[in-house]
């Protein structure tokens, strides 16, 4: 793999991590990270859909008119999600057992739409696929870490395996919604602190990647209609 | 004007293509999905009645309630003797919509044998605490040698909520979901709900309740139909 391509992959893991830096896909992140297993399930299912939607959007990027691109992407993503759901429930009952409940939740995952809009629509096919893999792995690892931390501090288990003997009463706060916010907040603070410290050592101030994260994205404000084309 | 036509036709074409792909996929996978669903249903029934024989080709006895919901009763037999029913009921009141429950009705003891959830779309980690049976695993068991021989039989994993239905009388039709063990009043009637999954707990309880009610109301007809299946 040449150097730029490797960067395309590795940026999703850390520098432009979809959850911790771009703050994308927070809704499923908060909702399903009650355990490490759930985090992994959601991450893998998302990675699969991300790969498919980046593939389609990148190959159709010159055909789809700019002004209707967002509705088109949504249709493409929804189609992929439904297809994945149908195929797993028909032919892979074991996977359906494990991931089936996550698949409908992917439609509301803005990692997929965000990467279509800000990457696949502007880059060639190969780079888009590598971007999907990198972002998918980054998303999965982050969700597993978050789910693992919540599961461990709530019940003393990891991957449903009890690690601390005699932990009988669950600390429910971390398993419920408030715990998700607290844990995600801690993770984000840690990430920002680390990035800021590293930047200071190199003698600059830390700025998140511009025009990439949730705060810079204009998808939900409708501004994309005015600014484009 | 021309621009609008181009834009709407582009979006229309995308939707058309998506619709075409989805209908094709729906048609292609419909049989396989139905088969997988039936296989799952029989596996769940066999787990509740390990000693029972189910005729996989036999149509279930279907009773439609006054709300228009279908309740399916599969007769479980042992040596051609009717021992109970695997009864499927539904509730629409789950957090993610429909929940389908399987209630094992034991005719000899007049008791519920086990309750399982076979279809649901509850939130992973919250509602699934009610609907999914999960193995209790301990990390140190990984290194310990396995004493018990491997069994091919599907064992029913425990579930804090569903296991409370075990051995309750099948003539009960008003269960109550309470918040904690301190609020337990009547041990025949009360079930302790799961924190963070109250809606799912109540939906499952309603589905079981309704199944039992339909069974009691149509008992003679169900027993008669089960007997007829036997003679065929």
C-alpha cells in the first residue's frame, strides 16, 4: 500500500476517528454500547453498510446531480441496509441472531451519510473503499472500547464473561442512557486533552480537522441546498 | 424549468432502481427467510419441550382473537400422548413494535413451563435484557476443564425476567409488573420488571397473558383439533 493510501486507512483509526474526533454517529454510539459484544456488532454491521454505500456513491458520483445528491444517498443507504437485513435473515441465521437487531439502526447512523457526502462523493473508488474500511474499523474499535468500559464498570464483565468474581449487583447507571453520556464525555475529554497536549509539544494549537466534523457539516441545516451548484 | 425536470428525473430514477432491486431481493429471499423463521420457531419449541415430538409439516391450530391477532398452538406429543402446547402470541406494545412470545403450556401440571421471545426489535442492551436468554459465562471457566459431556440438545439459557413465568398457573390472566423485589406482593401474580426495560417487560407479559386467555377461552376447540390431528 502506498503512503497516501495507508494514511487514508489509518486516519479513521485515530486522527479523524468518526466518533471521538468527527463526532459522527453519536446516536447509535450512545444507544448500543451497553456491552462490548453489542459495540462490536453495531460496528461490524455499520462497516459493511459503509463499504457498500461508499462503493455505490463513489462510482455514481459523476452521474448524480449535485442538488439532489443527499436524497439520492439516503435512498442508496436505505436500500443497502434493507438488502443486508434481508440477506442475513434468509441465509445467515447465526449472523442474523447476533447482528439482526442492529441493522435497522444503521439508517440513522450519520457516519454512513457523512462519509458519502464528505468523502466518497469527491474521491475515486479505491480511496473511498479504503476510507470506508478505515472509518469502519475506527468506529468498531471505539464502540468496543466504550461498550467494554461501560460493561466492565457496570457488571465486572467483558464480552459477557465475568472477570471479577462475586460482582452480584450491577451498577445500573453505566448501563442506562446517562452512563452512556458520562462515559462518552470522558472519552471525548481524554481524546481532546491528548490531542491538545501533543499539539502544544509541537508548538501549535490543536484544531480538529476543519469542515469534517459534525459542527462544520451543514447537512441538517439545509445550507447544502444554497451553497452547492 | 428544464433543471427541475432533470433533477426530479435523476431522483426518480434512483428511487426506481432502488425499488426494483428491493422487490427482486424480497422475492428471491422470501422463501429462504420463511424457512429460516420456521426452523427458528421449531428450535425454540424443542428447547421448551425437549421430550416432545412436533410434527413439522402439521399446520398449527390458529385462533384469531377479537383484535384480529393470530395465536398459534402447536401440539407437543410424547409417545402419541398430548402433553402440552407450544403457543405463539404477539404484543404490539414493545419499545420497537411487535414482540412474539412462545409460551410452553404444560397440560398435565396446568402450568407454564417456559416463556421465550422468538421475534422482537427491542433496543440492544436494554430491551434485550428481557427478550434474550443469555449464557452466564465466567472468565475462569475458560481454563477449567469441561467435565460435562457435550450435548447436542439445545439448552435454555437463563433470563432474569422470563424465568419468573416458570411454573405459574395457566389459569392466571392478570400478571402485574412491579419495579423491585420490595414491591412484590402476590407471588402468583407479580413479576419483577427489568430496570431500563419496563416497556419490554410489560409487552412480553401482555403477550403471555393474552396467549393464556385465548387458550382458556378456546380450550375445548383447541383440544379437539389437536386430537383430530392425532388420528390422521
